[in-house]
C-alpha cells in the first residue's frame, strides 16, 4: 500500500485546493491522494423509529402504490463505502479485488470515491466483516427522503448541482465518473446522509418484489433479483439518463452483477425502538 493510501489526516480542501479540479456543486476536487474519510468502517447516523411514505403513484409502475411503512430505529452509514475502506476488507480476507483495481489497489486519486464493480455478495460480506449489514429498501428510502415524502434528498425540486447524476455531466460536456463521497453538501438528506441520490446505485437486502396493492405485475418480481436504490452518475442504459434521481426509484439486478455504477453502504440494528 502506498503512503497516500494509508494516510489518515484531515485535509483542508477549502483553501489549498480551490483550483484542484472542483466542479459546479462540489465542495471537493474530483481526485486527491490523502483520505478525508479514513480506512475504518464508515461513521453511522441513527435513523429514528417512525412511519414514512414509501413509493410514488406518479411515475413508474414498480414504484407504486405509495404506502406508509413503519420502521424501528436503525443506523445507516453517512457515506457510501469507499475504495480505501473496501481495500482493508480484500487485504484481510484475500478476496478478489474489483476489476478496476491494479495490483489489488484502487486507481490513483480515487481513495475516497465509492468502491464499484462489487456484487451483492461482495457488499453483503463487507458489511458483515465490519459488524453491519445491508439496509432494506425501506430503510434506505426513509433515510433518503425523510418523513415528509420529499422526492429528492434535498427537497422536491430537481437540481443537477446537488448530486452526481448524468444530467450534470451532460451539462458539463464531460464523460463523467464517480465523485468523492460527500462531495455535494447541498444534496444531503434530512438525516445528514450524503450521495443518497446519484454517484452509485446502492445494493439493498430487499428482493425486487411488488409493493402491497400493486396492480401491475411483472415477471421480474420475486426472489430472483435484488433491489438497488439511489441512481448513479451513469444510468442511461436502464433509465435513459433521466429518472433515477428520486429517492423512491429502484432498480433490480442479479446478485452476481458487477458494474462501474454499483456500490453500497451499510446499516446496523439499533436497540432503540
């Protein structure tokens, strides 16, 4: 491991790095060598017990019907799991590294970018390794949209400066890619979680099944595919570069799928009720 990958010190990006690759809406440069987040498992946020509105009646059939869900309290990672954090796991367990790593190390400058090319099994095993688990789709959605049924983590108005999404890259006329976790301060969720819209799709523990009362069945429902939430920087093939930003959206893939826009964050049970 290089020195830059093992460093833990905090870095002041507001002063020395003002010209080091910032883009509209971001308060961090795209790449840097010294971690802000560290190698240890992510800090977590307590999501309080209570009801919230899940799903929507205004868009895709699999997102409805809108319904109320009651959850107990639980913890969820503030950030998506990063390359540096995931490297600790593969080094300790001798697990196969993601396909974009070279010599079992992530690319230079991507120390705090979310790890990608991870399957549902990879994500599940990492979370277990740090004493956590994957969130359910309901847990993920409540943390993203709060208890006021908002469309996006930041509110109800679409805004390409608040998340790493395809429309943003199109406006910038750039190919796009992942961004450091927590790079969009104005896109934070009601509970203080980052990148709940865009950056990478996030695996959940939930099967891709119909919501209660859904009247539009599909052969894809059942216990074949797992649900992913949150959209990503690159989602044109499935969502045609437009509709993945809302907190109630969901996608579905086989548990073995790995690609450049899939990552995850972990959850944990709480003793609070």
